């Protein structure tokens, strides 16, 4: 992963948990399955710096995702170095996916008009299907890459 700006999606694997408090946004009931969170990194260090933030558990959660990340495993990352900020387009595609649901409105979308930047899938979402949708709708969209994480990302020990 490079220190270049871009857009990414975290694929988080969850186990049944109690509900968690997400800052001042509200409570989220954690279901077993996959949570997909969309963000973008256009600041210093780009995608690389942002992903290393998400690899670890924040002791001082700042973003909504930090609360969810603390109770899930980081399973994979989809990302693009597209110079256009694609996060809202991605969030919309995920939200309208037939297999997805939106567990908490406003998650990660306090500063935009998206319903949510978080979606829930019972089974692993398909990059192939996502990629096809995004390139069909936005034909100038750069390639979407995938990084799989094999148990290296930290999760909370209980
Ligand atoms: Zn948005």
C-alpha cells in the first residue's frame, strides 16, 4: 500500500457481541457477519497512513469507525488510488446492494448527505460485483485493489 491519496473500504469481520455505543451517534447492535466501512484519505500519508491507523485499536476513539473497529477483526481492505474522492459513490453502491443493510444511519457520514458509510453483510461482499458496479456507473474510475489480512490485525482480547 502506498502513501498516495485515495478511497478505501474496510471489510470487518464480527462475532456476536452486545451492542456498542458509537460516540454520540447512538448504539449499534453487532451481528455476526461483515461490516463494510467506506472512507477516504486525502491528507498526508494517504491510504497507507490511514490503513495503519485502522490496523490498530484506538485508545482514544475519534471517528465512529474507531468504536466498531475495537470489537471486530480487520479482514480485508479494498482501495483505489483514484484522484477523485470516491467515498460517497462507494457508500451509495454498498447501501443499495441487494445483500446489504444499513445498521446505523449517519455512521461516518456526519459531514455528507449519505445515509451511512457503514453497511452490513451476512456473507463476505464480492469485490468482483462491487468493481463491476462502480466501473459501470463511473467509467473513469481507477482500478479497485484488494488486500487480505490474515489474522495480523489486532482485535480486543477479552
Ligand atoms: Zn458520504
